[in-house]
């Protein structure tokens, strides 16, 4: 959806929202500032997909917060704390 990217790491996690026109590294979750856009993505996540055994609605629970995050600055990846 245009400049927006939404991510949800499992059915019971919140949707994260990023404005890729100003935040390519996806370091600023702005979901709380744009509830209507988050709702649109929630509907897309639920309705615009095929429910298959390999990709069930809700996905697999992940501990994504423990994963390291990086930003790309001028072709160099730097770890974000």
C-alpha cells in the first residue's frame, strides 16, 4: 500500500507499521499514529490470502524481538540497539 509496510509476527502480536518513504530501515513503528491504516492491513492479512497447511492464518509464533535489527546506511549495514 503505497509507502506503508505492515508486519505482524503471528496472530497474537500487534501489527507494526512503517513509512518506507522516511524509514527504510523500519526502525520506527508508527502504528499507534495511524490506526486506520493498521485496520486496513489487518483486514488484508485476514482476507487476502490462501489458508494452506504451509502458511496457516496466524503463522508460527516467533520470538522476533530477540533478533538483531540492522539499518543500511550508504551500503553499510549497522546494528541497531
